[in-house]
């Protein structure tokens, strides 16, 4: 089977849809600056990745959302959707255009342990003003501590994966 070079979900589903939590819940509050990056590939196909707002007009996503296995950019355009919690409901979402052609910074995935990240500039507005930004840390999670990841698997509405860290 030939790989498309894009990440795929494998295995069981241990997620909880974020729309099942009260809007005031901690998970919902922590997830506000997390959105779905929709990219149109130069081939005409579409792909999706999770992105987090890290400043008023910068987002952090994965380099593999933009690059093929050789490190060549294969993306034509990108749109960040914020507030996408329920399939088919767009009234509470907000879209922003993203410059996917000239990343601010990019880590080249490939070698084991190599960083797989892309910092991209939002070109239509300042989503951080409305949606806030994530707080980044260089500290490793504590063994036995809890870990929650808010994400859009395969572009679906946002879910949370939570549990203990080993």
C-alpha cells in the first residue's frame, strides 16, 4: 500500500467530542485557541490538520501537513477554522486565510526524533485577539500526571483525548 505522506488515524477511538462538554468546562476553555487547518493540495485534493494559535496572527501545526516525503511544499492554500465543534454547524465557527507557501519557521520531519512542526502566518485577521493563544512549555509532562490533547482527527469536529501520562 502506497502512503500519501499525510498522517492517518490508526487503531481505536478513545476520544470524547468536545461539544459534549459545557462551554464553561476546563476542556472547552483550553481548546478555544485550537482549530482545524484545511489545506488544498496542489493536486487538487484536500487535507486537514490541527493547528494552535500561538500569537495574534501565528499558528503552530505539523510540517507533514505542508510537505511531501522529500520536503517539497505540496500545498496551494490554507484556511484556519476556529470553533468547529459539530459537523454541519458553521454558525459558531470563524475562518481565517493562512499563508502556507512561506512558513515563518518549519521543522523537517523524517529522521527519528526530528521536529515535525510548522509556524504559519494568518493573513486575514488576528485570531488570537478573539480566540486566545495556547501557552507553550519546553517541560516534559510529569510521569503519572494527566495529559489532554484537543485535536481534529482527519478534519472531523474537535475531540479531546485525555488520560494519564506514562
